[in-house]
């Protein structure tokens, strides 16, 4: 088991001996996560081995390496192509830290040891992360990230569903935009500087957008919260 994910006596053995130990752990974990994913695709050992061999030849140290996009091969829809797309996703909680995601401006419940937000099959099986980059003020984005983390770690029955998460992110994006529009500092400075006048300006801006039926900035139906 040290250098493979199956006993030597089994058929279709996958060898990881050519990979660094850290990457071996990530792939083992990815296989474990993938095996527990509902409606998963079948990963054949031969297709997995082809991916592993490319990773070894390129000297990849982690599935978070940005070169994976360049290295990914196989025809669209092929088994090998699906592995290239799904493997980094399945290993995300090992290959990427919470701090890395927070700094980059995206959230995934898996990173904090939680299940995806439920509500629909698409929510429960989503591959895309929740994109928070529409919130330009770092302090506000960090508050939103922490809020999503707290929600993800709530007990079953108290966790928000995907639709609720989308609405909350969309609301904070609107708040971020109004701060950029109404304050000289764009709301980027100390949040303690915000006061009643800012709250009033947010309401007035919201009322204007609603009354004039302006398209809400930074929010589109298809990809406002998907990464």
C-alpha cells in the first residue's frame, strides 16, 4: 500500500511510486473523496495511471499547481479528461488551505470540513466554488467568507441552502458596489469610519436602482457566485 492505492495482487493496480509523497497523499485523498461522491464517474486505473505519469514527468508537486490546466489531456468527455478536471477538485481540501482560498476570494465548504450546501442536486454536486471577488473591500469580503464558513459548519437542518447562499453573496456584492460609488475611499479603509450617513446612502442607492429598474451591478443570473 505504500506506493500504490491497491494491493499488488489486485487487478488494475495504480502505482504512485514516481510521485513525491505529498502528491501521493493528495491523490489518495482525492480517490477517497471521489468514491464517496454521489453520481460519480468511473475512474479506470489505466486512465489514472496515464494522468499520474504526466504529473511525474512534469515534476508536479501538488494538485494545486496551476500547470495542471496546461498539462490536462484527453478528448472532451473522455475518461482521462474527466480525471484531470475532477482530481484537483476532489483533493481540494488537502491541496488548498483555508487561507489561500480566503486570500483569493472564493469559498468551498469542503475546505472547512463541511459538505456542499444543499437545496438541489446541482447545489449538492456543484464543482464550482462560491466566487466572492465581486466584493472589492477586503475587510467586507473576509467577513462574508467567515459568515459562509460559520454557515457551512452548522448542524444539519440549520445550514443554509445553496439558493440562500447565492442571495447573501449577491446582497453583499450590492453593498460593496454602493460603498465604492458613494465614498471617496471606496469603502476600502477602516470599516469603523462608516456611519449613519453611509447607511442612508446605501438605502438611497438601492431605492434608486429598484425604482429605475437598473440592472444590479456585478450580478448576473448565470455566474454571479460561481467560480
